[in-house]
DNA sequence: ACCCTGGGTTGCAAAATCAAACTCAGATGC
DNA sequence: GCATCTGAGTTTGATTTTGCAACCCAGGGT
C-alpha cells in the first residue's frame, strides 16, 4: 500500500500526506511519539492496538522518515529498539494540533481541552492559524486557495 | 463505527476528530467540498471512490455536522441533493492546509505546491503555524504541550 | 412506452484489523 | 545448566472494512 495514491491527483499534497498518515492508528502513533513514547510496548499499551498493526504502522512511519529506529541498551539489559521522531515527525505537531483544535471546538467533551499548547518563554496560550510570512494572523474567512506553481493546467 | 473511539482516551481531541475524519477517503471528500464540490456524482468522478463508500462517508460527515444535505431543483430537472459545508466543515480548512503544508515540505513532488493559500485583500502568501492570542507567530521549537483543564489527574 | 441520468443500495470478493498464540534472544533466578 | 521472564515482534485464523460491479428507483425527455 505504500505507493498507492488515494484519489486521482498524485500531486495533491493532502493525498500524499495521507499516503503516510492516513491509515487507522497512524496519527495516534504519532501523537504518542510527540508525547515522548519511544518503545514498542509503551505504544502498544497506551493505544491498545493489535501488535501486528502497530508493527506495520511503525515500519511505514520509519519508511517515510517520520520516525527513526534506534538500538539502545539500558543498564544491565539487552539491546532493544526505540522509535525517535525525525524533523519531519516533529513538524507533524502542527497537524496534530490542528486536529486537536478542531476536535475541541466542534466535538467538545464538556471538560475543556485535555492538552494546551503554550509558548515556552512566556507561557502564553497558543492556537493554530493561517499567518503571513511576517507572522501576522489572518482569519479563515479572509483566506483564499489559489493554484500554485505545481498545479496542472486544467485542474486546481 | 460511529461511536467507537480509537485508542484508550475518549477525551483526546485528536482521537475524537479521527472518529469523524479518520476513515479512508473522508479527508479527501472534505478537500473536494472545500474546493466547491457539492454533488454526489462530482465527488465520485473526481475522487474515483466506490459509490457505496462515498455514500457512507457523506452520511458520516452529515451525521457529525461537517456537511449538510440540501435538496435543490435546477431548471427543468427533478429534485436532487447537494452537500454543503457547515461552519465546522469550513474550519477543517486549517486541518487540510496543515496536511498540505506537511506534504509539500516533507514529500515534495519537485513541481512546487499545487495549491497556495493567500490573504484575499493583500494577496500575501500564508502558512499554518502556532500563534498567540494577539496574533504573533511562535516557531514550533518554542511550543510546549501542557495538560489542560479537561485532563484526567494522572495522564497527559 | 422506452431510455437516460443522478443518487444511491445490494451482494460478493479482496484486503485490513483484531485477538490470541507462538517465537526468539538475552537477562535473571535457582 | 535449566527454567523463567520480558520486550519486541511474527503467525494464525476469525471478523470487519473496502472495493467493485450490478442492480434499483424516480423524474424527465422523446
């Protein structure tokens, strides 16, 4: 399944992201990795996913350079492997945060948000939004989508 | 499938979002809806998805208030139904854009981005990022996740 | 009356998921 | 030295989803 592109446009960046992230459990595996989980058994226990599925997802994430498999040896233990986020994996923090923001806004639990994102230095509460290159936020209703340099002549 | 929560924490906003959006094709259906597609046959042709799966995904999206089903009648034609985005659906523009941004950055095609987001008034190029409540962008490496008011005592 | 088209449903094969059992290798206890 | 435990998977078989093709139905056109 690694090279099957969903939908008809292999250039669509959403479809290409989904090729890596679109299978069941993958995003939750990334969520755990962002929360600091590195070991197979910890992923497995925290998610409650079947071990064969977890092994497949971790392999896919390693294959697409979201995670790296490392071997390490703790004091007086045998060698084990752990899964560490790459830069690409850490960048998924934005994707995960946008999912979380949508879920908190449109499917609230009534308890308030479970996780918040804050600026380390100032402790200010953060959210995900469109911004200009000089860092000014633009509200969603003033954003338009236009076709970019990689678009095919006819389609958008 | 509508009430099965993936993973162990039903309060996790990512998992709750994935309950609505996590099945195969769902995100691409939303992508097409954001691009202005409203009719069953247009979704079907543009995505190349099986009709039964498309019908199931549209029903789920209607059920969870991402789309609304409307009836309309064009000149000299019979009544048909169309699917229009709700506010919740339009808010998914941020989620889709973050997917697109990650795909363009970490799985580039070599042709450049297919779609770009611009501010309507100024035509400035936009991207997705963390911002403070007063609209100042904060780079990812200065962002930390902390548990919020809805978190359970022990877990984060 | 017959055909066409949009918007689905039905039935069946193929693929993915699940849960439990099994493997394997190195540490630990006896 | 042998049995046992633990982490990290693989194998096996049942259950669910998905994919695909065929069918259905209603309204309009001819």
